[in-house]
């Protein structure tokens, strides 16, 4: 709940996620996020948060459920932060700089059984053994490529695709794009905007094998 000293004005006590809902209603077309040139309006942010909140609830998030966020400064943090609150959960912040041992400690200490991270190998590979050992019930993984606009997505794919992790076929590992589509269920393929250059005709995420799967 957000509450201020009455000496500085009368501000009603409201849930933090209600502030976003109010902003969505008042300024739907105003830019809420600008991540490396890719802009998201308040209206779109509200839709993404609502969809993610429904996905979290399907994974079992309810009042008091701890959900860990181990994310750099990306749109996924903002979306998941408000989505967890909207679903009734409690956000547990974990630094992306933590090593595996520290992540295990803080997950156990907080009681978080669901975590959110990015498909960058440097981050994901620290969570993979924790999931394998049963330390998490679900790991939500955001796609770095999908957080970028078409031009930067092309550049990232050409220069840094080897830094992306290959996600296993494990029901406990859920891609962020699938979160709102249903827990543990693969979403339908989405058409990628046709780029102007053939070199930019890249998949939205690195394939698990040479044969593209959906």
C-alpha cells in the first residue's frame, strides 16, 4: 500500500499497482517505457501487465506468494513487477550479479518458488541447475531479442547471438511470451515483421535445434 504523511497532503492509501492502472486510464497513448529506442505506451504496458498477471495466477501466484525477479534494466522488470503485485504476490528482488550459491540462498530464505530472468546465458545458466535440482517450481524466461526493435534485434543477432541461452523442453521453464497464453503451454507462432534487409530475417528467439519448432 502506498501512503504518505498527512502533513504533506491528503493522498489515499492504494495498492502500488493501482497507480499504473490510473496512469493507463489517464494517459493511454503517452510513452511509459523507452528501452533502447523501442517505446511502449501506457495502454500497451497495461495490457502486458494484465496478461502476465493472469499467467502468474495460472502458475499459482496468489496473495502472499513470493516471486523472485533477477533481471537487468529491461521492460520485463517493469511488466513483471506490476504483474506480480496485480496477481497478489510479493516481489523478491535478486541482483543479476549474484552467483548461483547466492541465488540458492536467497530463494530458499525468501520462500520464492517462482523466478523470472532473461535468456542471456550469463543469467539463465545460473538458474538452470537450480531448476534441475527442484529449487524452483517455475522459471519464467524473457527473450532479449523480443525486447528490442527490429533494427537492434538484427544487430544483436548478428553480433551477440552466442550469448543467448538455449532453453530446454522442460515444463518448468516458461518463455515470457507464453506466460499469458497459459502456464507450461507453448504459444502459437507469431509472424516476425518483415525487415527491409534479408540479413535481418532472424527468428524471435534462438532455435533449440536446426529444425525450427513452434
